[in-house]
C-alpha cells in the first residue's frame, strides 16, 4: 500500500489540478473579455 500511495496522489494531482486551473482560467476569461471591450 505504501509504495502505491504516491502514485495515487500523483494521479489525483494530475487529474484534479488541471481541472481547477482550467476552471480558474475560464472564470478569468469571462471577466477579462468584457473588461477589455470596455477599455477599448
């Protein structure tokens, strides 16, 4: 169990982290696009 645990943790990070980053960027894009339009 101990030897496979780091692999599971890495899998979780590799799967969960990109989703969180993608979600953050989609939120940022939603807010930044109207901001750019109002500035220009």
